[in-house]
């Protein structure tokens, strides 16, 4: 056994069809590199022989792999069961297992039962010490990383994952001040908006082999004037560096408010943005705590039009299952998204994730529908209904989601969006690929919903009989 071999594993969730590349060729465009593991690899001293395995690309034969000295695995919520399964195998071989990530932080007791060591918070500040302890056989049961210093975030090891991905990945900021009730980012990464040095971001961008890059920041541009000023400086530096990269990012709707910001982003290589519209109604935005979208009496259609005028595509994200949502919400979201003029629509079920205010609220109201943990975590992907919704039964909320997809991703709707982008000299091919990717997964989603209904029904029948 090589005493200094380190495996970092990104576990898969077999229920999530959109990240199963083998299910659909289009899914290659919707699978993201596990950046957190690549960052940890960048912090790992050279005496460690480091390998990263992403199970979303392919599950290896672990028995045939050389035995490592240490096994690291992130504990995210939906693939937690798979993480525990793989961790259990390596622990049975006597290999110490360290787990970290947002689920490990929010469900510490659960994760500590299944790992030799657990990292809470952001791991950069304690990773070198953890490796040193592991080297001497003195791993602590728990390490608290807290919030990392952004100046100390290393360059990710982009060289450790090649092939199988359409996009590279990079992070430039952490933290979000919005604190929406369904999101755990504020609790995990803090409410303060923290930025990496611009020179570091530009240098790391250069090291990414892929021509297309996902900027994984929860909000690339921030919300305050000083945040916007920093974003402009970043975009200027990226444009000056002539990176020849096309990138996509998550932003808030205020991205559309500043023409200079839009022009600089486009010049720096921005080809698309994800925007969380969340709800088609002001009441829905107030319910989830996203009042930021209500500021200035904003015209969303005009905002989307301004962004797209710079040849930047817009993916709109919405949520189904709010307390104000009633039958017909699926079609309404599809119609509103079409009115806004978004190029792609991403609709999610309202999901109470551990560590969120929504989790606390629904738990206190006994509205967590799938609550046999850790088994049921696999359904907490945001693509399955897992709670009891106020006006929508399980069958009804699934029907609303299917109706939404059917209306927005009809062939006539796809053709209209592609033609509009062709006519306006935007990116018709990217729009076509994105739309076909979502449409192509509809059949897989319907099968997954049917399986969920059977599982839900069997579980509740067992409860009644007992």
C-alpha cells in the first residue's frame, strides 16, 4: 500500500437523470466538475498522490483500485446515501474516511456515525493540518473550518479531471446576503459577500483547459454598489487578459440594471446567466424572503431583454410548491417564463434542505413527507417533491411540473426561441442544445415520478398498517 495515496470521491445519485451522462448525450452539458474536491487537491502537498473520481462520469471498480492511505468524500444531501455506502466500503478495509461539505455541517451527528473524521464549514483553513494528522495516524474526530480566507483559496487542480465535461469550473466569490428561506448558502458560506483577488481569478481561468466555464458563485455580481464595482473590475481584467473563454454564471436580476456591467461581462466572455425568478407573483417572492426581486417595481421582461441584447442567454429558475401555489401554477410559470423571454426554464420543487429556515418551518409543522433518514435523502435533489404542500397533493404537484415542462418545451416553443436567437444573431445552437436537453429528460422524469409515487404510497401504507 502506498502510504501517501489520497482518493477524493464525488458520489453520484442514481435517481438524478440529469447528471447521468450515459442516459442522454445532452446531459454532458449539464454535468459540472466537483470544484470543491479540485480545490482541496490544490491544497494537498505534493508528497500525497492525489486522485479525484467523479461518479457522475462513471463509477470505477473500487476493489481493483490500489488501497489509499486516506479517503475523502463530500457529504452533500441528495447523494448522502451513496457517500455512506462508498465510505463504508473503504472503512471496512481499514482506510480512514474523512467527510465534509454542507450536509456534514448541517447533519453532523448523522455523518459522524459514518466517518472517522468530519469537517464542518469551509475546509481550506484546516485541510493541511488534517492531512498532517492523517500522515501521523492522529486524525481528530472533527475539524471546524469555519469561513475560509479568500486570499488563501488555492488554484483548483483542473488537471486531475479531463474528458467527459463540456464545462470547466471556477469560483470567484462566496456568501450571499439574501438569505432566502429555501437556501442554506447563507448559513454555510455566511451572509457577507467575500471575493477572491481578481489576479488569482484571472490566472486560474488561464489554467482551465475547457473553452466553456461555469462560474459556480451563488451570485457573481452581488447586490451592493461596491459588489458591482468589483464585478466590473473583474470583467475588465478578464477581457484584458484575452482568455478566449465563454462562461456562464448565477446572478441576481440587478445584473440587468447597469449597461456598463452588461457590456463588460459580454466582452469578458459571458455567454449566459442563471437568474432565480422563483415565483411569478409578488406574494410568492415575499413568502420565500426574496424581496430583492421586488425592488424598484422591476419589469422582468425588460430586464431579460436588456441582458439578451448583449448576446447573453438567460436561464430562468422558478419554484413550484409555495404555500400560495394552487392548481394551474405549472402552466402559469411556463407562460410567465415565455413572456419574460428566457432561453431556458429550470423549475424545481420547493425542498426543505437541512440548515434552511424552510426546513425548520416545515419540520415544526410536520410537513416533511419523506423523512426516513438517511434513506430518503436521495430524493432531496430539488427535482422530487418531498414535503406536504398546502394546496397541492403529491399527484397534483407532479402534474403541475409535467404541465409546465410540456408547455415551455413544446416543439413550437423551442422552434420559436431558436428562431428568435437566429434572427437576432445570438446563440441559436446553444439554445437548441439546452432546450433539447430539458425536453429529452421529460420521459425519464415521468418514470422517476411514477417510481416516487409507488415508494411514497408503500411507505404510508406501511405506516397505517403499523
